[in-house]
């Protein structure tokens, strides 16, 4: 049986300073946006802020806030979210 709740409840634990947030996997709509619109650095930063804001704690992140992080940190967030979403294709449940 394919249990979609496995995907709906999956999160990525992200620690920023002493704060830990549980970021939900990218929705299909966010995947489409990433593939078509998030091409400039500013657009990618906005995308990462929206993705990070999709968390179980209800914490909102802004592009301004994330812009203060080192570039490799923002790239790591984006990379892990992409990798996590791609893993579902090769391992359903």
C-alpha cells in the first residue's frame, strides 16, 4: 500500500543557532516554481524563505533574514530539500 501520509508528515530538521524547525517537504507547486521561476539569486533566496516558512512550528522566515546567512548555508538548505524530494521518486515509502 502506498501511504501518502508518509510524505505529508515528512520533515527536515533544521537548526539555526539554538532554534530547531521542522521544515516540510516541498509541495508539487513549489517544485514547479523552482523549476520555472527561481533562476536569479534573489528569486532563489525568496524561494528558500518560503520553503523554510513551511514548517511545523509556524515560524516565518524572510529573505532578508536568510540573506544574513553564509551563501553555502542557503545553498545547503535548497540542496537538501531538492534531494529529499527526489528521493521519493526512487523510494516510494
